[in-house]
């Protein structure tokens, strides 16, 4: 069965090649090639999953060696794939949700002239993401990591004729390059420390520790911090989170694929896969938990202030990934729960983004929730599927988010001591804010008065239509309507996962038993019982919903956002993250560059140029004595002789 691993990656890669190179002859129906090959990859994943289930818990690792990539003495790099419980989980998530998004895109991008190229980029992204999670060593993982960055750049900037989309793509690429440098430095440190970067020898197993066990804590901390930097870039965690909101300029299926189920989860995968390194570097683990806790609150606060439905969901994504990173930083207590929340989040957040796209599709691509209202009557399928995703993400009892998020909160408290109380408290506060901003989205979109009937025209400074609508001449008064079945069927499937996924994973500790051989698990001792934590979480949920209802449910929503408090105004500007980057990084970089240039000119160039000028002046003065006249040379000889005679007489007199 291991021979099926390579075709798993090759299928979408072939689709990308055919669609991007095949030319305009494929414009009419070529996108179905991309859809078909994504489902082929998913089918291969199901076959491999069934094969792993048939094996014993300790024998669920398949490897496929293709060829030696860099066969150099002392530096051996192979193209080898590794399929175990962790990578299998990601394979099913990537190909399953990815295939549904491919199908949804058939309807969403129906009127786009460059649809063939769009599906080629989607296939390229799937192939790169699969390579990332199936790589057997960090160097091959880095190839997939960079491929994901390239594909995301192409997809975010797909409508590059919009300056905002082109800028967003460039911003995502540049911010991620900072994180990519962290991964490259980590790989270099691994090679200089261990002499290799293959997962097996380096990380070992729970029974037989790998080379990590023989390294000093300082070196492991340095490697772990560089891996964390890489994770912050791909998973939009503080301080490299600024690209995620702007990335909503891409088509909505891109938001669902990249920013809900796949790319932003790559950082979580990297941390969990590198668990042996982080377990041996407690300071780095603490840094991971701090980053996760700060980001889950940061994203939640930003999501509360956004009127753009996609950007509100983007803040939510940032926050939910923060929960996963927090859990991953807790070590063996939280690894399984980080991945469990990652999978359930893939269901409900992809469903929410597709639901947002369905709303935009029926509203002439309007994104401002203040111009929505009362849409549940016109889009019943979208309303139900979006509503189920909403209930799942806020942790409504019985739905998927209830099981996965509660486990993370329990694991945070189980950390113990002051650290456990702080992290658990941050997770509880995040749950309350999540309930608030998601209830706000539901109320402003599907309930209340139909504000779109008399909505003012969009401001030129706030373009709110996607190019497909502009090209079709549909930028007029909205006529809300349900999306076609090719769009609603994927939404229904994801809604089913949002409802039943968490319970399915939790019954009998299925997910825990599945991942534990790879990630390990430590139950820990929580100062609070599971019942108390669940009760506290429910209180937070009720408070958040009640506050949102009091503000948006019982009173009309103004067409223009009120000025708001200082925190609200800051949240609308993403808590001034771009201002911080501009002042600290852009301006700071400019001043640093000027200082370095001044130092180079004044000191380095000054010494070099001064030395050259000194020798030049000395040579000019000496050159005057070499004028070619015999009388001058005779005088010089006479003077020299006179000096010798005088010196001789002086020495005799002494």
C-alpha cells in the first residue's frame, strides 16, 4: 500500500500541470479535471486510511522511498514519504475538505474568465500541502512549505487587477518569508547539531528517543524557537499575523481552503510533529503557549469589530488557530487536542467561509454585514448550514467545537500552577468573546430588518464587490437568492461534520487512541474537575451570546458603524498591527539601514579612502624629486654626501 503515497501527491500535481500548461482549449470544461483529480487524491487517502486501520496500533507507519535527492557524503537527503496516524489525519482533512471546496468553486467561479487557471492553482496548493505533511524529513517538508507559500500567493492575488488583492498577496508572501527564514535556520541548526534531518533518527519514538535526546537544552531551545517562528508565519500567529485579514481579498473558496482547513494549520502540524524537540525545550514550550494565548484573544477582539463578513471570520480563524497553538505548547497533555480541534475547525470554519461566499453570491458580492439582514428567508440552506457552523464554533453542547475546545481548556488548566490558571483563564475569556462575535455575525446577516433594500451605495474607498460581479454587470440592487446545488451540497456535507465530528472523535476516546502512538499523551492533573470547566465554558458562552443579542438582536443596526470606543476603533484597524509593523519594522528598518550606510561610508570607506589619499599625496610629493634634470640629481648627491661627512665628523667628536 505504501506505493499509493506518491500518487496521492501526484494526482493534484498532474491536475495543476495540465490546467496551467494546457492552454485555452481547456477553458470550457478543464476545471472539472481539477475537481476529478482532487477527488482521486481523496479516494487514495481513504484506501490508505483503511489499510492503516487494519494494522496494529504500533505498526501504522508506511514509508515510500522514491530516490536520493542529494547523495553527497555527509549530507544525505532523500525524497521519502512517511504516512502515520498524524499525517493520515491531515491527508484526509486536506483532500476531503479540499475536494468539497473544488466542487463549490465550480459554481462560485462560474463566470470568471480565468477559471481554468484558478483550479490549476487550487490543485497546486493541494499537492504542496500534501507534500508538506507526508515528507519524511525536514528538508523535503521545506519544499512543500515553500510550495504552499507560492500557491497561496497566486490564489490570494488571483484578481491581481485589483490593487488591494495584489497588495494583499505581496504582503502575505513577505510576512511568510520571515517565518520561512525561521524554518530554514532550524534545519541548518539540526544538521550542524545532529548531522541530519530525517524524522525517524532525529525524533525517535516514545520507547526509543532519537538524536534529540543527546543534545543540549540550549541548542534544542534555539531550534524550537526557529520552528515556532516558522509556525507563526504560516498559521498567522502573533507577531506574524498581519497578512491574514488582508488575504480575504482572494476569492472566497481560497479563504475556505487556505485560511480555514489547510495552510494556516501547517504551523500546528510543524509543532506537533516536532514534539520531541519541544518536549526537551521547556522555555520554547512556554513561548508557544504564550503566542497561542495572546493570539486567541487578539483574533477574537479583532473579529468583534469587523463589518466585512470575511474579515470577521478571518479574525475568528486567527483566534481558533491560537487555541491549537496553545494546546500544542502544552506538550503531551495537549498535542492530541490541538489536532482534534484542528480537524473540527476544518469542518465548521470551511463551512462558515463557504456560507459567507453563498451570502455574497446571493447579494451581488456585498461583504458589508451592515447591508445584510433578514436573509434567512431567502437563503434557507445557507442559513441552516451557516447556523450549524456557528453553533459548532461557539461550543454549543453536543456539536464538534464543544468537544474539541473544551478539551483544550481542560488541558490548559491541567498545566497546573500559575501558568495553568493564566492559560485556562485566557482560553475561557476567548470562548466568551467567540460567542459574542459569532452571534453578532449571525444576527447582522440572517436576522433583523432587511437593510439591503435601502442600503447606500458602497464607498469608493471601500470596494465591496468581487470582479466576477463587476464583469457580469450585476453591481446593482441585491436580489437575495439561494446558491445552486453545486455550492450548497459541499456546505451541507461540512455542516454534518460540524455537528457530528466532535462526538464521533470523542466517543471511546477514538481520536486519542488513534494519535497517541505518534504524539503521546499525558492526562495531567487539573485543579478543576471536567464538570466545573464545562460549566464555566457554558457560562462564558451564554454571556457572550446574551451581550451580542442585547447589542444587535433587540435594536436596529445602523447603516454606518458608530465611532465606538478606543478599543473598538483599534480593533477595526486590527489592533494597530500594521501601524506597529510600519513604525517598528519599516521605519525602524529604514533608520537601521541609514545608520549602517553612514557607518560604512564614514568608518569603513573613510579608512580605505583616507589610506589611499595619504599614499596618493605622499607619492605626489616624492614625485617632485624625480624631475629629469641632471643638476637636480647632482645637488641631491652633493647634499647626501655632505650629510654623510657631517655625520662621520660628529661621531668621531663624540
